[in-house]
C-alpha cells in the first residue's frame, strides 16, 4: 500500500526528475502541490476517508480548474450538459464543480492502495492532458 508518506516521496521524486523544488510548489495553506502543465495548473493532494467499515482509504487527487461558472442559467445548463457528456467519455477522470473556486474542474483520482510511482505520474499527467484539451474547448464554447 502506498501510504501518504510514500506518496509524498513519489511527489518529491517527480519534482527532482522534472527539475522542480517540491518546497516551492507546495502550499502549506492548502496542503497541496501545484504543477503547471501547458496552460493548466494541476493541484495535487492526498486525502484520506473513513469507510463505512471503519477502515481508512487514501487517495491521490488532482484538480485543474477549467471554466468559471457562467452567470446565466442557459449557459450553466450548456456547461453542465457538456460536463456530463464528457464524463461519460473519460475513464478515471471526471468533471465537477469546485464550490470554493466557483469553477468547473477536471479531477483525477487514484486510490493509493497498490499505486506505484508510474501510476501516480500517469494520474497527474492524464489530468493535465485532459485539462489542456478541455480548456481550449470550454473557452471556445462558452466565451462566445
């Protein structure tokens, strides 16, 4: 099992391999690391949840804001419909609203149980790749 300490070590390794200082991209305020992927920012953090069986499951979560929520109901409906349609197409990654940011976000998640370094990197990269793709799509669709 990749414990939170092991995942932190994976993140340290990723930073070393990409020439980034992990302390520079880490925010104590949010408890997350922030990576740039093209024009997208990926927020990476570790979160644990108590299950109904009393066990703890730990996840690597990656967030990338895409689009501020539109002001009109018509544009919100179009955004929500587009998000639901895109959710059906992409496995392991979803679109959701981040209430704190008032934005649609790409979210990649991976249970850390059995996760190795390469799987962690893939989760982060897949989140960034989809955010890149959808950033352009959302902007062209909703900024008309």
